[in-house]
C-alpha cells in the first residue's frame, strides 16, 4: 500500500462528522435551532480547521459571558486567551459586520418615528465598552441621520466633553439637531451631576444657533436611560 493510499484509508477525526452535522442543522432548521456555542463553532471552523472547536467555543463563552461581548472584545484579549490572529480576526470582523448591519437598519428614515431603534443601536454599540465614550448623532431638520461618530473617548468613569467643540462639529456637519449618547462602564446608567451639568451646557451653547438637542442617552450594561424621559432636558 502506498503512502497516499494509507493516508486516504485513515479515519477522519471525529469532529469532521460533527462539523458536517452542524452545518446540516443550520441549513435545515435555521440559526434559531442552534445554541450559542454551536453558532460560535461555525465561525471558528474556517479559522481553526484541524481541531475540535467545541471545547474552545464553550471556554470562550464562559470567559466573555455572551456572544456580543465576545465578538466586540479587544484583539489583545482574544490573543491572550490563546486564539490565533486568524481566529481573532474572524470573530472581530463578524462583530463589526453585525454592528454595521444593525446601524444601517436602525438609523435610516426619520429617527424620531421609532425611538426604540436608536436605543437598541446605542446599546449594541456601547454596552460592552470598558471605557467611557461620548457619541453624537447628527440629524437634519427632518430628523434624518447625517452622521454618527465617537466625539470623545475617556477613562472608565469620565469623558471630557466641551460644548463649543460639540457645536463646532454640528455646524461642520450641517446638523439641525443632535442626539447625545455616552456609556457608563460601571453598568449603572443613572445620570451623574456632571452628566446633567454637561448636557445643560451643550443645550445652552446650541440654542442660539437653533440646534435642537432631542435627547441624551446613557447606556449601562443592561439598561438605558433617557434624559428626555427623566425630564432633564429643560
């Protein structure tokens, strides 16, 4: 028997059959029929072709707690866990594609017609962040989105925001209205005194230029708070 025939006669590793069965279940029953770790296995198949990835998938979920936190993890943390650059890149790209698709679906059309779309997108984009960031959603006079960007990044509990810079950026974009958004990595979305003072300063700076502040949203780990709903925009 030649070396080639010996190699072809060797049984395939057990996980080859598992991979085929998992793909068949996905096509036959849809993603809803698969558990989180099984969906994660499907993502890892290409990046890790010669290992049983079920244990790795379960260990990753145990470490990062949920799929969204995992797909939005920093590269250095994924590499420190033991993933290759190829596997880490695959997970990060998957998270980025999902968030971008979510953004494109959530932020089209007049935003104020469905406020929950904005809240859901902000939670998806920011709830997993470990440091504070301050985002601006720039709207035209008909409340269509002109642009969305991270205006400032800060520390675990503070982000410096200067009203004159917010106004300047709004004028550059040509915005007639803004939605302010920032996150609380501590998990508690309750506005602080500094949050309230900063919001009122931005409102005061925008008012002479007829730029409306529709809301200031604070994103916590599991909850979102609206300044408008709390009556804090006055």
